[in-house]
C-alpha cells in the first residue's frame, strides 16, 4: 500500500424508512415534516406501556430481490439488500465491469434478526427441535446483511458487520472510509439496517422505560429537544451509501453528492444506557471527527443530531455541542430527523447521513418537528418545524449508542 491518503466521496444512496422506501421519497418526506409514527400493527399490544412505533409501510422486497431469496432473509436483511440495490443503481455502478475484489461491503446492525429468533423459538417450543428452520442462523446473525449484499451482487472486497447499538451504521461508514483511504478497496457499500419492531424487543425497550408513551398522539410523540419529550419512538429500516475514492469516481464519470471529510469515535465509559449529563464523551467524539477532517470547527454549518427525544440524551448532546463549538454553537443549525422517522437504532447513522448529505447537496436543512415548548437545557437553533433554505459547506452527523459508543461523521459539499 502507498502512503497516500485517498479522498473519499459519496456517489450513491438508497433508503428504506418509515416515511418512504427510496432515497427521494425519504428526503421529500423530511422536507414536508411527515411523521412515520403510528399504532403498532405487527403484533397485539395489550399490556405494553408503549403501543406506537415508526413502521416501514408498503414494503415489497420482490421489487428488488428474487422472491425465493427474500423468503430466506430476515426483514433487516431484506431492507439492507433493497437499499443496496437502489444505492448501486443511483451510483451508476457497473459491478460486472469492475474488479469485484476491489468492492467492499460494511453494514452495521444493532440487533440483527430478532424477528427470526422469536419465530423460531416458538417453533422449537411448539413443534420440537427437528422443525426449526435450517435457515434460522443465517437469517439471525447480524453480519448477514453485508454477506447477502456481497453474495447477490458478487462483491469480493472487505466484508463485515459493525455492532455498536445505535452507532452501528455510523461506525460502518467510518470503517468504510478507513478501508478506502488505506487502499484496501476502491468502492465500499456501507450503512446499516434494523428491523426490531417485535414483541420481545419492544417489551425490552418498554421495561427499560426508554420509549415515549404518547400512545394517543403518535405523530407528535418523537419531539427531540422539546421540554415535554418523554422518550424515543422506535423505528426500522435501512440506509446504504456507495463510498469510493475520488480518483475512482472521477475516472468512471460518477456524479458526486458530497465528500466524507472525517470521522471520530469515543466511549463514555459511564453507563449502559445513559450518557454523562455534561456530554463529555460526545464532545470528544465530535472533536475527533473535526481533527480527522483537519478543519476548523467554525466551518461546520449544520449538525444532524443524534437527538432521540430522551430527557437526558438531548440535553447531554446540546451540552456536548456547546463544549466543542463554543460561541460558534449559537451560529449552528442543529436538527433531529428522528422527530419524523423515529429512532432506527443500528440503521440510524446511515439514514441520517443520507439526510445530511442531501441537505448539503440541495441547500435545504431538514427540520426538527414537534418542537413547541422550549427547554432551557436545549437552547440551540434546532431548525424548528419547517425546513430552511441554507447553503452550508460542512455538516456533521452524530450517532450515540447504548454502552457509551459514540460516532461522528463530517461531510463536505461537492462543488466539482
């Protein structure tokens, strides 16, 4: 490998979300403040303290996946492969005309195939071990989203999964940048996928008291940075991005959305589910991303916040942003698209990176919806309730996960 640091750009994106099953549907929904939250339809919710979620709607995997193959995939894998297909198409990648050993796949998932686990455990108990599906393990394990994308599209470069709760997809993107910078691949499909709107997962989140209980008003339940926030709304979906070296993108005449300028990681080393109130670990993560990008903090114009709508988390992230940006924090636009999509857990960092990149590309910042009552602890400019036309050159996307896992990504607008 040479000692040259390669620049990395974004050339394609695909999305499956609670507000739209394509990149463009997702983006337009954000601009219109559309909520993906509603009553849970996947299972009976009697006895659950939370009966709402942000479900993916109208999803037909066979539009992009062979029907037989789709039946052998857990839903999170279907979401990932579907989004990957769109991303490849969007990037104009001719995979059959490339060296497949130079195309990698790195896809994160926080929970993996929990719906398969629940269904097959029921089979085990009701019908015995001999009736458990031979596809259970491949459908269950978190790495199979990356594995199936590799198999279906014939991609033979670096291939693995990142698992770091709600930072999984952001860590996948950061790792993909490292792989490309270090010359181990020319192209990497990367992002995250999650499909954990199941009885067991929702019961666990309810027991942890992490979720909003605004069951009678689901569209307004996710309200990041609002004084009356009471927990997050669980979502699902996938986001896949095509990252490639700048030289490779230019050589094939690719359309470039944005440049990945840097990424940063850190750990809170504090608590299994809560960040420290001063946002110290989050701040170190953002600082590390700026150091990696080699840019002054004053150049950042927009942050797509982690902003989950939890009391402690939103205030801690606000404190962390102030800690990093100082007086410039007052000049920043900060928004949480989770106010519309809910929290996509291990896929969040990918779909929110797509929102960040689209904001740079189009010069429009998506809003934080449902922000009606100011919180003295959350006193920044959160782009309340309506999108804002504003050209920014540099933007950041934050993802912070249970276990104190933190990841931040810095993107730059592409002027060609």
